[in-house]
């Protein structure tokens, strides 16, 4: 049965990356419902008031339209994040817009928030019959929107009743001007209105997280964290893709424009994670993303300050069986070091 989990191998073939992604989504829809066994209880954590069975999450970008959240949880993820979704459907940037870098185990994308819009994702989430796990919703703004802050507010209002947590994504490099929302004055206004919308949502007020860029300067990070604290944002996701290109990249597609993810992002995103943890400690829980392709890489994120971690690009090269390999590796590490819980390791290696 584990072999079935590795159907993601089409990701690595000669087939067009977006067509391979569609095949993976369709295969997940057919994935049978069976019990993979209980997670090691030492991997459990309570974060933002939510109980996570393990710290491994599926990052936003894979399930953009909330087509397979249940299936992602069934194959072993402790949580999954759908999106990024925007108020109105949009096609995204022209193709080709996704490029594999196999020598580097990386991906460059300039998708541009291609998605079916709020209504489609909301309908699917509302129709989930037996959701047994944590599903976050990552919201963004339409490229041609005349009021991007208003788009995020609409997202909070639309999904507050169905999401376990919400993510404000202002760090994608593929929507022109979007990262400007990370600047102090604009972010202050955005987060004030987002939190107001969450508080007005009714009985269910899900945690709100902010996803940031790895390309921030440290002064920019300081300013951003001050605003996060001001508005009592529940958590941060560190980080999105990078516009930088490490000198060691040798793949033919390395010069393509867009956000770089995968193994070459690991060092930069982990450094930004550590810098963020040094500033917030355990006051603001952090989700570490970027280049996780093994238990060792996940552990490095955790000791750098991540309470939870997410992955996506590594699945392109290693398949969905990677999820349980990472969980098993983390369990072995916890046992060897004598920790009672994965939470005991968070931030222990931050410098």
C-alpha cells in the first residue's frame, strides 16, 4: 500500500510539470481510505490552540483549490494548507511558468496565484463530509484588484467558518507589487483590518498567520515583527520562495524568473527562520518551510525555531512516501536524545 503513496513519481518525469501536478491531484482523489497507524505521541503538539498529531504539513501551492485536503491528511500529513486562493478566479501568468531543476532538486515557479477563486474552494471545504485533521486556508489578492487589502479581508470573512487557521500571504514574488505589503505602513493597515475581520467572524475565530519572504533584510524583519506583535498575529510562516539564485545552481532552467523553492532554498530560509526565532522566541509560533527533504532537514528547522514544518517541492523528487520517512526519522531522533516531546527541541539550535 505504501507504494501507492509514491504515485507522485510522475512529478519527476519528462511530462510537463503542471500536467504532472494535475496527475498527482487526480491520483490523490482516488487514494483509498485506510489507517496508516497512529503517529508517535511524542510528535504531537498543541499550537495556536490546535492539536497537531505530527508537525509535518503540506505547504500551500499543491492543493490550490481545496480539491484533496482529506487525502493529504490520510497519507500522513499532520496538517495541510490549501491555496493560495483569491476572491476572483484568475488564470495566473502565461505558460511555461513552472520549471524543474533536477540537478539541484529545486523548482522555479512564476504561477501568479492561478486558482478558481474563493467560491470554488469554499464550496469544496463546506462539502467535506468527515474531515479528521487540520486544514488551513492561505488567502491572497487578485493581480488586478483595485483594493488588495480588501481582498484579504474578504478571504478572512469567507473562510473563517471552515478553516482551522488562516494565512495572509503577502510574500509571493509572482504577483507584481504584492511584497510591498510587507512594508511597515501597508502591513500595519492590512493586519489591523484582517484582525478586525477575524474578530467579527462569529463564534469561530481561527488563528491568523502571516507568511513572509526569505529575502527581507534584518531591519525589514524587525519592523515586520513589531507590527505582528502590535496586532497579536497568532503565528508566522517562514518562508516563501526566493528571488535569489545561489551561485552553485547549474541547471539549464536556473535563469528562469520566478520564486525558487526546494533544496537550494534550505539555507536561506532556515537562516531567516532562526533570525525570526531569535526575535520572537516561543511568543509567536513559527512554521518552517523551504528545502525540507529529509528528517535531518526537518530537524534542522525545528532546532532553528520551527514548532511546525511544511514541505512541497521535495515531493516532486521523492514522492509522498517521504512524509512517513520524515516522521519516523524525527521519532528516532527524539528517542535517541531523550526528549519527551518534539516541542522540547524547538529553538535549541538557534544562534
